[in-house]
C-alpha cells in the first residue's frame, strides 16, 4: 500500500492507541444505528482493508445500507465467502459489489511481490496478489457469479475506487450470470 505524507500513529505506543480508542468508544451518544443486522439495501460490498477507503462515504451509502466486508486486496477467498454466505442466507443480501482500488499493496507492479510474500510466510500460497486491479476485480466478479452458494436472485458488479479522490470507476456492470 502507498505511503502517506504524515502518519498520525507514527511512534505511538500500541497500548496507548488501544487505550485511546477504547476510551473514546466508551462515551455514549446518539447511536443512529439501524434496528436490524440485515443491510437495508440488501447489498454487500467487498473492499480492501486499506485505511484510505471510506466505502460508505465514497459510495454515498448510509450506515446500515450494506454489509462492508474488508479483506486485503478485496480478493474473494474462503473468509469472504463465509461472510457472504451468512449475509445472503440469513440476512437477505442479494447484491454484491467487488470494489478494488488504485495503489493497492497486493498489486505486483515490479514482479517481486509474490517472492516477498512467500518470504513472509512460506506456508501460505493464497495471498491473492495480482498484476492488474481491473483484471482482479473481473476475476472475482466471475467467481461470485458462479459461486454455488449464491442466492436467487443474485447480482454482482465490480469497480475500482481511486484512493486519491474517492471516485469510483465501474469495471463490470451489474450482472446476474457469468
């Protein structure tokens, strides 16, 4: 992932960061929380864990409109499928947006990322790295359209968000079959 010009947590002790977050979370205020765990728009958004992404804000969604599933590289793996299966089977989700992004840390721009990831953990071969974010999004949309656990009806789309300005560029239009 790209670097930022200023890291507010740089040098902060991890214990202090956690203590601050927990103290702030303990303050009660107006919740504005939905009444149900089901997404109002019956939508799931699969996006990256990159802290520059504001999935709700950039997609103009309200709190409770969608399940936001964040995973490195916005790649579809067993962890994402488990969450989607629960979201669709138990909470009525019927649409999914795969939202990749520019300047992703899993994009192998110089052909060395695969080796560096294998060095990080030689036992893991499912890092999900890619060389083209749009192709990765297309691949994962096709995977979700063919997913045996998909509900009926089921629609999937794919897009790439620009982390510099928050603009969203469609890559795969809403589709119901592969």
